[in-house]
């Protein structure tokens, strides 16, 4: 199907045409009809799957511009993500014949000015971070008691960053019959109490894919054993020649250390972590958008709300302590059908974490840097796989085979060989008897 099959209002279709959006993503195709039906929804799908327009398009379809009241409230856990939703909302609203007021409320902005504007008119659509939105609601400057739609975007990140309690307070200020839409890459168990408290018989939809990350992403695995990791990342970075690469680290201290090292070696590197002030963070983000940097060193929570266009590569300095963050990291690249490369550095102690990620459907390709280029290398499991290829022997058989290998008299070798063969014959007979019993039992039960 195409977006035209949804029969949106003409101005909404114009906005889609301007973006060259023709075919809906799987999440849009499946969930837009659910949102339009008015039912509560919990939509779970991989990062970069098109969740924002999944809720924005039906919201504009239902919006009544003639009413001077707030009809929609959208929360996002970070300023950057809230700003991105705001920009997407403005793009659609710009095509409407009648003016649509959109309130953008995040921390670090002029609260007094926002209050003055609210005295004149209430916005039709409210978008912002939970803290600032609730501040305006609690002071009675923002009136949301007539809103018909409440969107909690990136719910798992909202939980991770400790904002779910504030979202709870916002939900308590809304009408009982408000439609609640929860979108997330994952649905953690700790989110369940909130869902049970506020959602009424919600549609629970998980958009399954062959892998938890986009098919356009190549996952490379590079060992750091015996290497200086800073020097290794510098070498990798220079070989990649990225449009824009994000380098993820686990701590602020590591971010500072790696940023200083790469910068001192001539790379154009930005740094984003929780210790950076909002003003500095905003300045850095503006420079990133102007392509002043080729690399961004970032921690998980600082980066999860960032959706930067054109990330061609992701480098994992180490595997995240919370494995669900791996999906969010790698999902920064390979978006909108574009290809991307994610490189994960690992050491032997990371093997169990890598296996867990593989169980999630992530396929790694082992690589090594040789002669100034990335080359395929041996699978880290090659020895274990080779051992598995041999027939498994019990302890008695192993003892017999070991005896056979010793330098002993020819007659004794034949005797050992006869014992090995005899044991195998007994095992086959036992297996055949067991099979016969199972078949006779199944036959009796069928009558």
C-alpha cells in the first residue's frame, strides 16, 4: 500500500509529498489504522522504524483547528527528541489552510515567555519534555484537561532517565477518556504498572522483524586483545572516512578520555554526555548539524534522544552494560533504507554478552585490520565448532579410543577395536528397541 490509501486530509498528503514519503513503513502500515480507531495502543518496534509519523498523521487527521484548546499532548524524554518531533509537526502544520498552534516546551528555554504566550492562546498540540510540560500544567498556565490524545514517545528511555513519575502526573491531569499511545523500541517490565494504570484494554502490537536492528546495517566484531584501545579506535576511525560516526562509551570519564585522545590526534570530534551543560550541548548539536564534526563521542543516555541525519558509522568502544542499549546505539545508523556499519570492540570476557546479542538475532561478522584495510577473519567460535563436529563419545568410549592410540601389540589393538565396535552395536540395538517401543505405544494410543 501507499500513504494515499489512508485517504488523509489533502494538506497532510501534501506534507507527505514534500517529504517524498510514498510507502509506509511496516510499523506505519500496521499501527496507523489502530491509532485512527481511537483505541489505546502500545506499539513496540525497532529504532528508526517511523514511529513519529505513525502517531502524528492520525493526530492531524483528528485535529479541530477551530477549537481554542489543547487537544494533543506529546512527551519525549530528551530535548533533542522533543525538538525533532516538533520540527516534524511544524512541517505537517505548515501545509494546513487554517493556523495550527504548536507548543514546544523543554528545559533550558524561556519559561516566562512561554507563560505569556499561553495567556493569549492555548496550543492545539503540546510537545515537550515531561518536566517542563508538568511545570506549566501544575502552575495552571497550560490547560490540558480537554485533550483527546496523549502520546508517550520512547517510553523505555523515559523510564531509564527517571521521568516516568512525571509522565504519570501528566496522565493524571488528562481526561479519563483520553486516548493514550505509548511507543517504544522495547517494553521493559517496570513500565507495566503505568500501562495498567492508565491504558484501557490497549492494543499491544510488536512489529517483528528478522533482526532487532535494520537489515541495512553491517555488524562487525573486532577483538581488542593485546591492543591499546585508544590507538585502535584512532586507526579504525581514520580507515572509515565516515560522513558522520558516533562512538559510544559506557561512562562520562571514558568519553572525556577518548575525546581528548582523538582530538589531540587531529580528528574533528564532538563530545556529548550528561555532564555537559544544556547551553553547551545545544551549541555542539548545532555544529554537528552544520557538519563541523566527523565524529561524536557519546554516552548512552545522553545520545538516546538524538536523531542525527547522516550517521554512516557507529563504533562501540565496549559492549554496553545494559544490552538493550546496543540496539539503540546501532540504530543510529542504517536509517531510512540507507546502509550503515556498526563496529563493536570486544575482549574475551565479553563472550557471554555477545552470545546474548546473537540470541536477539544480531549477526556479527568478525573483522581484523590488516595491511591498512578491514579484512574478514576467523570466527571466534571456530575451535568450539570444530570440536562439536566430532561424534560425541561417552567416558567409556573415550577411554577405549585413547587406549587404541597407544603403541601396543597388534593383537591388543584388534581387541580394543572389537570392544569399540561391540559397544556401538549395543547402542544401535538399544536405540532401535526404544524406537520400536515408542512406535508401538503411539499405535496403541491411536486406537
